[in-house]
C-alpha cells in the first residue's frame, strides 16, 4: 500500500466528516492518535471538545442552540488502564464497558452498527491503542451499511502489531460531500506521521476544510512511560 500524505488526503476532500488517525511518531517513541469532527448543519457545528478526566467529550458551544443531541454529544476518547479508545460516537462507552468485562475490541462492537441517520447511515469508526511493557499495538474498526441498505451491516476490523515509526492509518466517515453522504470505502489509509505534537496538530487542522471543520484532538503517548501530551483545537472559542 502506498503511503499517503495527510495534507493531500485532507486537502483533496472537502468533507471527510469525522476522522481517526492512529500510528507511531517519527522517532518511534510515541503512540500517536488524532480525532477530528466536521459539520454541515448548525447543530453539528455548534460543538467543542472539552477534557473529561483522561479522555474528552463533545459539548454544545451554545447550549441554547442545541437541537438533537443524540448523535453529536458523546465521549470520543476514554482511557481504560493501558488502553486508549477513540471513536466517532457513543460506541466509545460500548467498547470501554465490553473490554472492562474481558471482551475484545471486536466483540464489544458486535452489539452496534452504523448510525440511524437515514439516508446517510453514517459509519461508526473506532480505534483502540494498547501499550504494555513497552510494546505498542493498535486496531481500527468500521461498521457501515451495505451500500445504503439499513438492514445490512458490514463489519471490518484491522489490527496493526508493532507499527513502524513515522507511519499510521487514517479512517474517516465519508468519501466526500454529497447527498446522501458516501460512506468510507476500503482499508484505513496508510499515512506518514511527521514532526512533534505541535507540527502534527497544525498540519491536520490547517488542511481540514475551513468552512466545515469544527474540532480536533491530538495525543502523543510515551510508549516507555505511558505519560502523554494532548492538544485540542476548537473553531468555536
């Protein structure tokens, strides 16, 4: 698989929707993840990321303008021991609870499917990062409708053991703008991960579509110690 440039991947897509990146830093010492949200409606754009313990949650920027909270207010990031969970919906809690009861990442998601937002049927995308005794692995999942069929769910899980330094994978909800929105297709995209947390964060944020971007979360976790740095950017300030 050809390694892609995140700048080009984002710059060529006006509406990737919500996206997850997971990989390893260029120097090989950090587990890296990023999660961004975008929005076309005023309800979707009326959001910010806020820290919540070791994770984050979405929150209405202006509570008086909040409409339906069901698919836009959730905890995208939660930490369970040496595992970091990143998703685009309330399946974060499903994975957390399942793995807390000795289920696997994949088993935990069997009770879920794509979002009930016809006609888009937005895919549920999820990631899990696991660091133990200096060994780092991660996995990604997508639950999507079968070409817009609400009665048929397709489930894909991709596992990455001992990832290479400077490499990661990128998965997002939509292939681009449209009506209905076209669901993501294929394996997570292999991308290069370059620079420190500041430059990596800027590279993502600056290349997301200016009109549609809403919030971005980035975390670098030290593989040897488990300590981490976090960056959050919200368009609504």
